[in-house]
């Protein structure tokens, strides 16, 4: 029962962070949202009994990808502009 | 280079991330995770330092040539371990149950898992961990070395 509630909360959080990553104008906040998305996805993998995949997702998705996004944003512009 | 808060946090967290990564690599044959996952966690620690300090200061600490050499050494160790068992077959586990390094017998039934077992598997996990650490580190350093930072 308590696991089902956590599961549903994680799924809601996945949808919310994915929506915010598309909608926000501050690209640094978008990168952080993608990091939170990856972290929640690794939690989801752990709930679904795949801890191996969860560690890989936490390392690559939440760690390295966010770092690369932050580096790219620091070398370009931080705010999304209308064309 | 980021603010002092980020740099202090990076200084504090860096050794713990490294130790956790090497723990995952060393216990690859007992617990979830293994060479790739542990190497990715260690590379995350390198990424933290690079993001906190910026390329100009990090390039004197971590060199691209060192990381490339690390990657090659890991791959060489992996393939050499595979070739040593060639008298029986390629990738033959010649160390298992031999009493030598990582060669203890595994007792029957449920047990917590003993580190000194599984033969060549921990050696290959270490090789893959070192290789992934070098490879992802090289990717990060090359991502950082082009262009210059826009100050805001």
C-alpha cells in the first residue's frame, strides 16, 4: 500500500518535472529539472526491482548529463529568447 | 568558476563520491552495480570538480593524456585477463576455486557474500571501472575545452 503511494507520487513527479523542463524559460532551471527527472526515474527503476539500472541512471542521467548541460549553458546564454 | 558555496560543497563531497564509486566497482560480483556503474559514479565526482572550478584551473590537475592512458590501461587489463585463460578457452575463469587471489570456495546455501571469491570477475570489474572512468572523463574534458565562458 505505502509502496503504491510512493510509486504514484514518483510517476506524478516524473510528468511534472518533464513538463517544467519544457516550459521554463531559465535554461539552468531546465537542466536542474532534467536532473530531478533522472533521479526520479532511477527511483522508479529501484521500485521496479532493477537496482543495477537505477545506479547507472543515477550516475549517467542525474550526474554527467546535468554537468554537461551546465557547462554548455555557461558557454552560451542562460535565457531562452523568442526568434 | 562558480561561487564559494559550490566550491566548498564540491571539496566536501568529492572524496565520498570517489569512495562510493570504488565500493561499487570492488563489490561488483556481490551487490548491484559493477564496472560500468562504478566508473560512471567516479566520473560524476570528476564532473562535480570540473563544474565547480572551471576548465582553466582543472586542466593543470587532470590531464587529458592521463585520462586517455587510463582508458587504454583498463581495456588492456580486460583483454589480457581474458587471454591468460586461453589454454582452456577465451575468458576462462582460471582463478575461481584455486585458492589464489579471489579464489576462495563459496559455501553452499544462503550467505552474505564474500569479497574474496569469483575468480577473474572482480579483476575484470576493476578493469572496466578504470576504463569507464577514463572514457567519461575524456568526454567531459573535451566538452569543456572548446569555446570560452560567457561571464554574467
